[in-house]
């Protein structure tokens, strides 16, 4: 099977960088960094702000599977700053949680562009986090690249992903 890059310059379909720390930062530092990141996200053309939370659904022993008790909507545990495509899919986003910060884009063009954005937007917030939670307590750093290729003689393609952890 002959493959060619999905784009003219390369086949990178998605780029993700995330840093998760061992414990959450304080509420006051999270609020400060959220405001700082909001201003930076607007300047980087990511105007949509979406708070999100996690729900744990307890399954109680003895109850039939369809009788699961769903708790009330949780308080937001994180916020996403996003830009959408005309079709409504997320094109670029920054996520901030009390114990994680991440950046994801599906419009990767050049490393220099991504590096510049990370240095301007993510790294200042990450430095603030690591003042409160020292870097030796960082638990996980990971990145992901997704490459996509088109078949030379067909419409369906092949998608390959790699996770880079350190």
C-alpha cells in the first residue's frame, strides 16, 4: 500500500502536550492562573471558555444495572480555552486544572509556531504551578503526535499516533 502525507508539508494531524503534577495547587493560585491564561488565550485567538467537571457515578451493590444514582452536576474542576473550526470541532485548546495543564492543536504547521505559543502562554503558568508544587513533585509529562496519511489509490487513510512520555 502506497501512502502519502495528508498535508503538503507533513502528516502531523494533532499535537498534544500535557503536564500533570502530583497534587493540586491552591484555589487562589488556580484562580490567578485561570485569569492569566484567559487573557493569553484571547490574544492567541482561543476565545471560547468552557468550565468542566468530572462526575463519579457510584454503582450500588444489589441494584439492577439500570438503576444507577447520578449525583448532581459537579462544581467545575477545570477550564478549557478553545477555538473552533467552521464545522464546530475543536481546532486548538488549552486546558487548565488544579493538577494539570495541556495544549492541543489539530492545525500543527511548524514546531517553531507551537514552541512560541508554549513559551508565551503555557510555560508562565507552569512556572507558577511549580513554585507551589516543586518540579521534583511533577508526576507526568507527556506529548502526543498523530500522523495521518492518505492512500495513493483510495479515499480511506491510515492514522498513526505516538505518545512521548518522560
